[in-house]
């Protein structure tokens, strides 16, 4: 077990080593608001299960968490319908890019897992049942604030608007699944919730804290009761390991060996079960749409701290 001082000096050193690498990769540009991101940013935060937070670089600058929000939406949907969720969405790696439509044609509109966009839209559809879109957006935001113990977390309206105007592939996915009947609510309502959950903005410190319940076997330091059961935390971590980096999940397991979820804005949340929750942010992406330098930083942390589930 590393001391706090050792964790701080480790992330400072890894940050320093990574700065010269900034400039490789490409910032996502299919949502105009995301294209404005500065590729030279790099933030790292580590929240340990005892409640301490260590940070370095641009760890206190907010960014929209994008697909990392799928972890929180999944947790809420499991809380709402339990294992019935698995009748609506699979739990196998897709082996396709995050926004792919090809598998839906062969598998009758049932997405492979809850982390590809199609699967996340089904999760949103599940959360919408019995609620207005505004209530569902509010529930997701409240849940994130609750687990992070931070009521200042908010949605970036410019990002939500930008994606509403330009989210052509998500619109196609939702319409395609609606044709199969696997999306049950009007497409515009499902997309409205999904685009707003993706636009939840956090900095690395807030994001690391929001993942602590998955590092703590369902428990967080500021709450007496657990957020989810130990079994549910373990299963969410398993899905993050196998599907959290899309068709880069195998390579990420090989290099880092931690459950994780990436977002197209360059954030990655990684979980060290029993030890810590790590958030990194660097906007330039690799070919799979995951942060290039963020992945490198996590590989360094996992290797140098000996933090891996393998
Ligand atoms: O669905 C989208 O296009 C985005 N709002 C989120 C995608 C995303 O973050 C993919 N991850 N790398």
C-alpha cells in the first residue's frame, strides 16, 4: 500500500514525464463544442478509499464527462430494474466502435453492452419509464452529486446543445432500435436525456470521487450505507474491464489491467478495487476514441504503483 506522499510524488512524476508527449492524437470534432478542447491539457486525480484526494496538472478544470456518464446511468438502471436490464441489453464486448450500428441489424436491435452508444440509449430508455425527461436528467445528475459528495456538479448546456444539433449517428441508432421496438420511448425524449447526461461536467478530482463507490465494493467514505451491493460493484467493474474502452478494451486490459470507462472528451475513470479511483483527462484521442495520453498515464500509474487486477 502506497502512502499519500508516495501517491502524490508518483502522479507528479508521471505527469512531468507525459507533458512532452502532449500533441499526439486528435481531439474529437464530430461535436463542435468538443472540437474547441485544448489538446495540451493533462489532469490526474487519485481518490483513495479512505477519502483522500491527490491531484496534479489540470485536475481542477471541468470537462464534459461524455461516455463516462454511462457508468452512472447503468448503476441507476440496475437499481431500478435489477437483472431485468439484461433482457434489454447484453453484457459482451462489442468489438466495434462506440457509435457503430452494424451489429444491431443482425441482433434485432438488442445492443451488445450498456457502454456502446446503442446500449447506453437502451439504459436511458429504461430510466425514462414513468418519468419526464427532465426528471430523468435530474435523477442522473443527483446521483452523480450524491456519490461524489459534491452538489456543485452541473450540466454544460453548450455541450448538450451542440450534441443535440450534431448527434446524427445517435439519432440513427435510436431510430433504428425504435423500429425494432427495443427503444420504447419517443426517440427525441431518449436522445434529450442521453445528450444531457453526456454533458455533465466535472474536473478530475470530482470524477475520481464519483467513482469511489466502485473502488470501495459499493461503499463510499462519506456515507454509512453502501451505494450499491458488493456484488453489483463487482459486476459493474467487470463490464468496465471488458467493454469500457470499446474495441480498445482488450488492449487497455493488456496495458493497464483496470476496470475503466472512457469519454470522447478525453476523460478516463479507472478503478483499483479496494484501493482507489483514478481520473485522468487529456482531450486528444487514439484511434478507438479514448484519450491517448490518458491511457499512457494510466499504464504508468498501474505499472509503477503495482495497481492492476491481474
Ligand atoms: O454519444 C456520443 O457521441 C457522445 N456524447 C459520447 C460518446 C463517447 O464519449 C464515446 N467515448 N469515447
